[in-house]
């Protein structure tokens, strides 16, 4: 094995044409540098330099060796720079999953801020169903995912980035059309329509949690249609429940917000990652998110659980909520 500093000594001697001047570049004695280069020649079994009273010059074979040595040192320097960037999260890749539109909430702004801060990091996006994305995190195929709802999944950490209100869609002429706002108790006699695709299953679980009684089970039908098309199936006693902003396109459909005791019912869009993920690019992403939401990395690693706000009436859709594994109030995967 050849020591890297011997290559540097030999290249400096070739560039300066003098062992003395080369030694000055490294602040060592000329005799020390001369002995080290001689040691290198003996180890290689090659004569790298012609020596004379005017100085030193590479031999023909020595020039070939030095050309290769120069390329190796350039590669080592590039490797050192790249490794430092990787360690700081300024290079590498970030595998990010999501299930909602990139236009939703703060997602696009977060990704743009990260791309600006870390232009050398390759973003590898994956769009998929909620449970699929969470499973990919467990299998180390994703670094982070933004999905509806928290899970309390063992080994996961989470942060609510924003929340979206639930909206009731009903046919015009429905008895509740004149209500400016609705409570879940107003919908006791309704049949609910939700999508098969996310976040439909989570919305269904929220409906059951708010309406399930000792002698009452809400009627919920899962429709294999898109969120926008789901609204068109509202009619008669059937109401469609969806999350997020809804563009009112059908004049025959009336949209109303729905409330519980704490105010408008909202569904959280939550950032999930494994707490044992060592990817520096993930750490840099989490630091950016923490800064954007006025938190610290100490917060994000779950060292201030006592600061977690209650899951209830403080939900304005903007205040971040941090969590870790094992939360008793967190719903499991749907």
C-alpha cells in the first residue's frame, strides 16, 4: 500500500524540479523528503527521478507513474469533498412519499425550499396509498412520507404539517341545505359516501368515531371513484365526505363544512420518518422543516414530549404537532 503523502511529495518534487523547494511546500527538511521519495522508489522498484546538481526531473517511467498519481489524488480530493457533502446532507438522495396533491398545504413550498438549500441532493418522489408509503418507510425504501393522519407506529416519529377541513357534499334540495354549518349530530340519518382511495378509509374511521353509539352504526359506503367524482354521487339521503379544498363545479351539489365540539373537523397531513434512519439528507430536510415551523432539532427528535399540544380544539391547520411512537391517542393504520 502506498502512502498518499508520498505521492504528494513526489508530485511536488516534479512540479518544482527540486527536493529543496518541494520540502519547503510541506515545511519538512530536504533530507526527510528526499529519504521518503527514495523509500517510495524502493517500494515500487522504479527510479522515478533523475538527480543532478541542477535539481531533479522525472524519468520516463517516473512521468507515467506521476501522471497516474496525480489522477488518484484528484479523485481522492473529489471523494473527500463529496463525502463531506454527504455527511452534511448536502448531497446524496432523499426518498419522499406523498399521497395528496403537491399543490396541497405547504408541500410544494417545503420541497422548493429544500431544493434551493440542497441543490445537489436528488429528490426521489413516490406517490402511493397511505399504508403502502408507511410500509416503504419500515422497509427503508423511503426516508420520509406525508400522509393523512398519525399512526403511533413503533419506531416512527411524526409532525403534523397542516390540516384540511372535512366537507359535506349534498344534493341541492337536501333538508340540511339551508344550514350554514353542520354538526355530526345533524347527519345522524344520512348515508355517507367516501372514496376507496386515501384518505377515504381514514375519513370513514373519523365518521365512526364521532357517530358510533350504543344503538347506532353509521351507514358508510366506499366508492371506487376519484374525490372530485365522488361529489356527483351525492343524492337523496346520501352525502359525500371529502377533505381539503373543493372546487364547486356542479350547481346541483351543495358544499358545507362539518363541525364537532372543538370546531371544524379537520384531517391532519402528517410527516412520518423512522427515528433510526441515518440518512444525512433526511436530517437536513428535517432541520429545514423544523426551522420553517419555528421548532428545533431537539424538538424534532422527541426530547420535549411534554410540549406536544392536545389533539383537539387548537387545530388551526398551521400549528405543528410533534410526536413519536407509542402515543395512546394516535389511531393505528387503517
